[in-house]
């Protein structure tokens, strides 16, 4: 079993933190996990993406190159730079407020779901935690499909070990709720 994730955005949105949180959850669940980050020299505001690979066996190649199982994009610049990871089996969660209509032509494979990630973060005044909100959204997909089999308590255990754990858990729940609104 091996699952590949790509998260994209812009520098300052916590994309690397998002990937590292998922890696920690996978390790809590006794999986092997890797994190690779790609960003431009202008880190703050520039495009960034990270690849996470989770497996029940050791991982030899830690990148998503046209073979991501899940793709989450929360910024236009990061989206354009990272979208080559999509294939016929990819489930893509694309921010409906920060990524323009070109997404449909760029992500022509797999299943694409437009989600108001940034809008919800703004509404709930958690703009600095759009990454955690995105992870909450994705976690519901993982809990439903068990691909990979990560449990809610494993996410909570990881958040409890981090700074701002109470806020992270609340924001994580906002993402879970958003999933049920847009993916019934």
C-alpha cells in the first residue's frame, strides 16, 4: 500500500507545516512517510508545494510525478506550478476562491472538487490556519476511504503535541465540517 499527496500554495500559507503534520499522523499510525518540499527563492509569497508519501513499506522514491492520489491546491501560483501531479486516479481539492477557472483545463484528469477553503478560513477568522483547515477537509476523505487508514484520534494526538493545539483542533474540525458540506 502506497499513497501520494501533493499540497500546493504560496510561501507563508503553511504548506510545509501541512505536509509535516500529515507525516507525523502517518508515523503515529505506524506507517512509513516522507516529505519533500519545492519552493522558489522568493519564499514569502512565492509558489510552494510539498509531496507526502505514506506507505506500509519503506519508501524508495519520495515524489509525486504524475501519480498523486490526492492533490490540494490553495493558491493560484502554487497550483500552476504543482498540477502536473494529477492523473486519472487523483482526487483534487481546488480552492474555489483563490484559483481561477483555468483549473478545469489544467486538471482535466481524475476527480476535481472545488472547495471554498480560503473563504471559510476568512469567515471563521482563521486565515493563518488555512493549511490546518485543508488537512481537516482531506482527513474526512481518508477516514471514509481508509486509503490510507488514518484515524481521527491519530490526528488529534499529533495536534496535541504541537503549539496552539486547541486552535489547530478547532480549525481541523472546520475543515472536516467543510468536507461534509461540499462532498455529501
